[in-house]
C-alpha cells in the first residue's frame, strides 16, 4: 500500500443523489464465521450482499485458502473471530498474524478464555499479543468468566463458536459491559442460523450445543457507513436539501443504527421507504434547522461513531463532552490522541480524560495542514466532510477507507465532490 497519496477535497453546493451504501461489515464477518462452522464450508452463494471491504476480504481469503500462516493485516475483527474459529479446527495448526499495529493490540483476554475452554494457543512473540500459533481441537465448552469492559469482539468471538462446543457455552461477564449492541448483533445473527443463544441473566449469555442450520442469508447495508453522509448533510448550509441511502433497515440490530437518533439532534431527519421493520429499504435524509446549544453523550455502546460526532459538533459550533471512549485508545490507532491532533489543525482545541473527550468552545488559529489518517479508515471518512467548511482540505493516505468502505471516494465524486 502506498503511503504518499494525498487528496484535496471540494464540496458541492448541495447534495442531491442516491448513495449505494456498502454491505454491513459487522454482519458479513459474523455470517462468514457461522457459515464456516457449518462443517467447514467456504463462503458461497448462500451469503448475499457480502461486504467487499478489506476486513471481510481477509476472512474470505483465510477461509477459502486456509494457509499455514494467515495474515489478516489490520483487521481487528478478523483477528478475534479467526482466533476462536481456528481453535475449533480439529487437527489443524495455523499461525495467525497481522500488521505491525495488530501485533501491539492486546488479545490475551480472549486467548485466556479460549484456553479455559481447552484451546491450544501459543504466543509466537510478545506474551498477550499476536502473532498466535493455534492448534485446533474439539473443544468441550462449559462456563467461563470474562470482563465485560474489554472489546466486545472478544465476547462475540466466543459466542460464535458456542453452539459448536460439546457442552455449549455459558459466558459470565464481569464489570461494566461495553459495546453491548455489537454483542446483541452477534446473538441475533446466531439466531438467524438456528443457534440457540440467549441472555439468561443480566450478566450471563448461554449458548446451547445446538449447532447451526444452513440458509440463504441477505446482509443489510452498513449503518456505520451512513454516518458520514449524515455528517455531510448536517454540515451543509442549505436547510432544504436531502439525499437518499440504500439498503438500511428500520429496527436494525446494528449498534451504529443509533446514528439516526443522534443526528436528529444535529438537524438531520430520517425517513424510511417502508414502515416494515427489519427490511432493507431506501432511506431519505432531510435537513432541519434545529441544533442544540450543547451535546453530551456516552459512546460506551457505539464507540465507532465518536470520530464522526466530534468533527460534526465542532464544525457546527456545538460544545460537547463525549464519554465511554476508553476502547478508542486500542483501535487502529489511539483515536483520542489522533482526534485532538487533527482537530487542532482545523482550529479546535479538544480536552481529553481517561475515557472522555470534550470541546468547550476553545479555538486556535487553524493551520489547515493535511489531515493525517493514521492507517485508520474512520479518521479519513470522518474528516472528509470537513471540506464543506474548509474548501481544499487535504487528506493524507486516503486509501485507508478500503478497510470498511472501498467505494467511499467514488461515492463522493458521484455526489458532486471534487477530489484532486
């Protein structure tokens, strides 16, 4: 991947277009693992509208080729889900590795939990971090405890293999449970494939040894990807504009579907093409002139939306305090530090705490230096709409969007943005 590409962005005067959003990466990755657990089947025609993003493609390649060394690059979901999946592949040994950043993202909590279930996993490098040597077995399952305040992907990785374990899985979560909508999305996807799994107490999830049932499965489009279009419309000056987004479902189990409620507070209203819940449809966004004097929000359940809301609120001159951001420090980059640094280039001075980020209206002289993306797709996409207020804004390494939304820049061009 080249690291010297830079885009210069100019926004159109209005947004009047239909945007074909990408398929949900979160649902695609869960469906792929479940599909593979069905007697090792490769992804095929059963999974319709599968995401074409990097994070999903690495899982597809790994499941199709199953090489001895599986390199998942910067795909955190793939690292967590494949660690659990490979632990169940009886008689096979694989080394699971990734990018340099991935080798510094902790995975010890998941490895410890899998070992308690009988998995054979060794660290190839630093204790507690990838790469991993995984030798698969038929795992017994049973009851284990895990902290609920770590990555929800650890919890989802365990749940996905739960119905395939001899005794099933009873997962007791201690401490505060973060990113719960992602856990619920996992449970919902498991239900779709016949997995018997439920919350059996406020802190306990039980997966029976039911296995899964094959089925044709349509994957809805990605609510996370929609957030950048909500941001664009919110930043536009004209109050009479609207745009349309494809394949989004009302009452979606995607945690980031809450974006439509959040942007209601920032002057964007959502109208669904059908009132039937759970059915992907065309969504129309309408701009309204209503804005709050301040916005405080706990992102404990939707940390991936934080970058979008930070940029949106600051550029709309809305002071904010966002909490529940602790997991942002161990994402593709330390997103809290990255946001502070890049927002200062636009003239905004942010304050951070351990798991919070705020802006109280303090400004500095904007340098308008190019926005660095830190190999983080969400940095590129959250800052791109800032060109509406800062014409000619430059973005470094824009190709990082391929991690979750490969057609992002093409869609911007089709919407009337000029990209040099």
